C-alpha cells in the first residue's frame, strides 16, 4: 500500500490549526455542512449542491487532485473538531495573485477563528508563494464575512455586480484586496 505523506498542519494557536484537506475529511465536513445547512445556506451557494458525503468527496477529490494548481484547501480544526474550511482559489502564479475563500460552522463563530486563519494564510501567500495581491469577495450584506478583510486592512475596491448565483438569484459581491507592500507596512 502506498503511503501518502501530508505536510504538517499550520499551527495557529494550541487549539487552532489548518490541515491540508484530504478526501478522507468528507464525512466530518459533510456532517458540519448538514448540521449548519440552514444557517450557511444564506450566503454559500454550494450548500444546495452538498446533499451527501459523496458530493463532499467529489469536491475534495477535485481540489486535492495532483494536477490542480489553482486551489489549495485547508480544513480548520478548533479544539480537535472540524470547524470549517479556508483556502486559496484561482491561484495565478504568473500575475502573483489569488483569492481567499472561507466558511465556518455557526457554532464556531465569534471566537476570532477566521481572522486568525486568514492571517496565517496571508503569511503563506505572501511569504511562501510570493504573491503580490490577495482578494476576498463577500456577498453584499454579509457583514460577518466582510468584517474579516476590513480588520485585516484590505481595501474595498468596489462591487462585482451579479457576481454570484445564490438561492435562485444573482447577488452582488464586495471585492476586497490587499497588496504585499500594504501587508508588509502593517507588519512593520
């Protein structure tokens, strides 16, 4: 049997870590989605398409496929429990930019988890992947989610009109960005 070596988790605090997503995460991830379905459905379009563990396995198989160079997904583990996911989307190595996407189960919100996870991924993106621009897109009106880029010093660039299909209609998205030079100034 072939052994797959996964990189060590990104430890953020003693009770919070990011683990590279694996197909074997599907049952726990689907359970979290299913338990928080009504809450998460308000802002996450994929919820209606996640109807079984097999759907979640397909997602994880796609984003962890060996040839996939555009996505890097991590599971968020808080006190040993699956709390959500965060990751890089649309990685563009030529233009040195990417997007961060995230979601968190309702029970895990209000603890600063996502803010700390985003800080960890910003360090990964700027220091290790040598990106120049990080983007976060948030549904207009999703105040909990838009608080994250605001607290991290991202700039609101504008509104992407009809940028996402959600529950049978297009919604507008706020587009936030942070450049490497701005991030370095924040650290100094």
